[in-house]
C-alpha cells in the first residue's frame, strides 16, 4: 500500500543516516587562496574608483576655480622633489613587468598616496569633506592590505617598508604658494584615478591566470 511504501522509505533513510560513519567518507573542502584574494582586491579597486569619483567632485569644488572647471587640464609641473608619486609609465613597459613587480609597484604607490591623503584629511575645512576623506583613506588602507595579501598568497615578498605609512610624507617639501598647493592636491586625485584604473586592469588579468576559489568533493574510498 502507499502508506506501507512511505514507511519503508522512511525506515531505510533512518538506517542509512545512522550508519553514515561506516560508509566511505564524503569530504567537502573549499580551496581558498590566491584566486579569492585576487577577486576581492579587484572588487575593491572598482569600489574605490566609484568612491573616488564622488570624492574628487566634492574636493575640486572645495578647491574652487579653475580646479572645478570641467575643461581644466593643466600640464604637470616638473619639480625637483615631486610631492605626489607619478603613475605615468608606458603601458607596454608596464605589461612587460612580472606579476611580482607590478604588485610591488601597486603596493608602494598606494602606501605613499595614502600618506598624502591623510595629510589632506587634516587640512580641509569642512566636516563633510573630512568625513569623505577619512572614509576613502580607510578603504585605501584596506586596498594596501589586500594587495599585500595577494602577494603573500602567491609567495611574493612584500616590498621593504611598513604597509601603513607614517602620518605625513617624510621630507616632502611644502608648496611655495597656495595655488601650487592646490595643484598638488589636484594631481593627487589624478594619480589616484590613474592608479586605480591601472590596478583594476592588472587584477582583472591576474584573476584570469589564477583560478577562483572552487568547492570540490572528494570521495575517500576505503577498500575500493
């Protein structure tokens, strides 16, 4: 009868569950490592790109004209001691670097750029802008740590120096006047934009080389 069949199936399932330890072990193991770390770092660069667009608009309005004008695109001044690290590297040359060299360059650049952002955070005069800068600094610090995590997962040594830079750039000369100080701030935002664009492409290529985290089932058959 249908009732008898249902009871028989239920009895069989109970017996099977009670005797699972005697069956071959079915293990589920999640292989986490470089692939997942690279994906997370890529996602963070894209998030920072989005965050920077809002921050840059707010900060350029704070600087005022001509910095907040859409067509403002001045040539970069050549100074003996540039305050902001440049991301200008020929793309063919950049692509020719090893993964280790590109990761190390990203790690060093963001560590240094974070120095300058923290200096800005202490100088701006509005609470809203300070809040936006502090939030962006926290996200950028997370990116530095995430890049360090990718390097470690791939077996690469971290570049010399601490992951968290000091509060201010050591030895960076002060801009001689207010306009040049604003130019430095303008180029800091430009460099961040360029580095984040480049990093997103770097990590997108890298994640294609390293497979993402996968879940595998392994049957440990004893006596088979």
